[in-house]
C-alpha cells in the first residue's frame, strides 16, 4: 500500500511539474512574441522619425540663407516656427523610443537569464530569437544616436536663425560659447558610454546572482533527473509512435508520388489527344475556308450574271420605249394623212393649178405609203419583239427569283458555315485555355513533386535522427524492462494478497448477512412478544377496572347492611392492599381472572346480591394484589427487548471492527 501511494505521489508530482514546464514555455513564447512586436514597432517608428529628419534637413538648407532676412518675410517666420515645432516633436519621440529601448533591453536580459537555465530544443530556438531581437535593438540604438546627433545640428542652425546671424559670424562672435556648446555636444557620447558601462555592470551583477541561482538549481536538478528518466520513457514511446507515423507518411508520400506520376502521364496523353484534335480542327478550318472561297467565287459569278441580265432588261426596256415612240410617230403620220385628205378636198377646186403639185404629192404619198408600210412592218416586228422580250423578261424574272432563292440558301449556308467557324474558333480558344490550364496543372504537379521530394528528404533526415534516438531509447528501455519485471513481480504478489483479502471479505460479508438475518428474526420474535404483552396488559387493565367496580359495589352493599364483621373485613382488606408483596404467577392470575368473571356473572344473574363471606373477601384481596403486581410485567418485557437489541448491535459492531 505504501509503495502504491508513493508511486501515486510521484506521478502527481511529475504531472504537476510537466504542467508547470508547459506554462513556463507558454510564458516564454508570449514574452518573445511581445519582444518581437515591440522591436518591430520601434523599427517602424525609427523609420518614420528618419523620414521626418530628412524632411527637416531639406528645410535646413533652405533656412540657412534666411538667417538675416527672418524678420522681413512672414513665410520665413512660419517656416522657422514649423521647423522648431517639428524638432521638438522629433526630440520627444526620440525620448519615448529611448525609454522603450531601455525596457526592451531589460526584458531581453531577463529572458536570456531565464533561458540560460534550460537546455531543451525549444529553448535553443527561443535563444536564437532573442539574439535576433538583441541585434535589432543594437541597430535601433545606433539609429537613435545618429538621429540625436543630426537633431543637435538642426538645433544649432535654428539657434543661428533666431539670433539673425550666420554660422560663420556666430563662430567669430561667440567663440567661447561655441566651445562650451562643443563641450556639451562632446559629452553626449561619453554619457552614452557611461550608460553602457553601467548597464554592463548591472548585467554582470545580475549574471552573478543568476549563477548563484544556477548553483541552487543544479542541486535541485539532481532530484529532477529521476523525474526526467520517466520523461525519457514517455519520450521514447512517443518517438516510437512518431517514427511509425513518419514511416507511414513516407510510404504515403511514395504512393502519392506514384499516383501523381500516373496522373501526369494521363494528363500528357490527354494533352497529346487535345493537340491531335487541334490539328484536325485546323485542317477542317482550312477546308472550310477553301469551301468558303469557292462559294464566294461562285456568288461573284452569279452576281455578274445577274448584272448582265439587268443590263439586257434595261436594253429591252429601251427598245420598248422606241416602239412606243414609233407608234406615236405613226399616229402623227395618220393625222397628217387626214390633214392631207382635207387639203386634197380643198384643193380639188384648184386641180388644174395643183396638177404639178399632185404628181409631187402622189410621189410623196407613195413614199409615205412605203414609209407607212415600213412603219407597220416595223411595228409588227416590234410587237413580236415585245412579246419575245416579255417572255424573256418573265424567264429572267423567274431566273432572278430562283437565283435569289439560291442566294438566300447560299447566304443561309454561309451563315451556318460562319456559325460553324465561330464555334470552331470558340472550341479552339477553349482548347487553348484548357491546354494552358493543363500546362499550369502540370507546372503545379512538378512543383508538388519537387515539394514532395524535399519533404521525403526531410523525412529521411528526421528518420535517421529518430533511429539514432531510438537506439538510445532502446538502451534505456532495457534498463526500464528490468525494473518493470521486478515491479510486475511485486504487482503479482500484491494481487494475490488482494485476492486473499477479497475472499476473506466475502466470508465476513456472508457471516454478517447471517448474523443480520438472525438478529432480524429475533427482533421479530421480541416484537411479537412485546405486542402480546401489550395486549395482555390492556386486558389485565380492563379486568382490574371491572374488579375495582365490583369492589366498590361490594363496599356499598356492606355499608347498607351495616354489619360490623363485614366492616372489619373491609378495613382489613383496605389495609392489606398496599402492604401485600406476594408475587403470584400467571396461573394464579388466570384463576383469579376466571373467578372474577364468575363473580361478574353472578351479580348479573342474581338480582339481589349475596353477602360475601370472609374467605371470599380474602380471595378477592389476594387477586387484587396479584393484579397490582402484574402491572410491572410489560415494563420488564420492554426493558428485556431493548437489552437484547443493544447486545445484538454491539455484537455486529465488534464483528465489523475486527474485519
């Protein structure tokens, strides 16, 4: 039992210490993150201050020439005021940064002393981070010193501007003051050195104190080494699990690399298929372009034919217009003939005068007839030509409609071909996009394979480290196995003892149950006896009450008769009642009760009571004495029951304490 308790205490101490170490690690990580944040903040602030200083230096070059004419221009006065305000702001910000750097330096010193006590891997990483933060702090210190020196120079220029003199005049007029200022400015690096020396002294003192603490901690570490053995056991088990996990990851990486190679091969095959499809699409595109060119050439030829037909139609229309003009000319000639006939009628009177004219007119008439005949023949030929032209025009219109329908169909075909071309171009663009995406995926796969190779190399290095650690852990495991075998033997012996104790406990519990059952049965019997005794007590009380009533009746009867003998007997009975101490048995009580019942029945049966004799009076007195003695029986029974129950409880308690 003591060994198990010691082991429990040791495990509790180990768990508490492990929790404390984890809390310390978390605290150190928080401190380091805070230091990194503060250092980044100071570096950013110093950069901003450096920008402001550059701005002020640019103003300084402008303000040096305005020393003599400062009171003349308001703009220069405003510039000087803003310059002064900015210098004050920069000086206050530098003071704040210097205070923050002092705090950071103190925190770095404290954390370095805390980390020097620990020698774990995580603490080594923390020390590296601390060194980086210390280097950044040194750089920020240098920047602060540079900014302070340049700010001092700016203050000098501002002083020259306020006094209204140039730098050379100020040096000539106030050489003594200038020497004092130089001495003041020369003291600043010495003050810084003094501060650094004091800081180094503080660091050395704190290191001495920490060395003393380390001595105390080394003494404590001797006790903690035993606990660290337990930690090494846990670490060995965890390292075994980690090595198994790493091997599993390594196998998974190999499987995934094989899978990626298969996927890359599939993608390469798909790329080749896409390239073949692109080549086929390009060939189809060339064929479709050739077909389009042929169709466009045919359309151009048809357009030329249509233009020619339109030209012939226009010529036919001109011929028709000429025929119409000829018809009008024929009508005019007919009208002229009519006019000539009228003139002939008018000229018949002067035939003789116009015979010569008639011959001429006949000739002219014959010529006109010939011309008319020719015109009629021309008109007939024109009508036939018009009919032919109308027929040709109808045929041409039909051909035009047919050609237009063919053109519509061809335009539809061209539109469909253009749509197909657009779809092919869209497919080409999609194929180009898919090829580009595939190239990107391939690049991603190559990068993933490269990452996997680097990860595999890292895992191999980690596995080699884990193997070296497992060898050391196996040596420790051999030692622990020997101790574990001894502990197992002790555990088996303790288990046997526990089994024997459990068997004895089972026996004792069974005996307890038996005793409890016996006590319960006895308590039931005692309670039954108590109930019987209480019932008998009530019955006896009723009998005594009835006997007392009968006794009173007898006394009344004795008083009524007034016999002296009876009075003496009653007086003797009254005196004997308190003095009698005979303890008659239950049988006598029963007999007396029976006699009392008989005496009860007698006054009921007999209307006139008989005068009792002296023997009867004596028997009645003895019965009364017995009844008075029986009053104490229930009290004794209850006391006896309580005594038995108390004895049973004491017996059970003794058994339990012995167990």
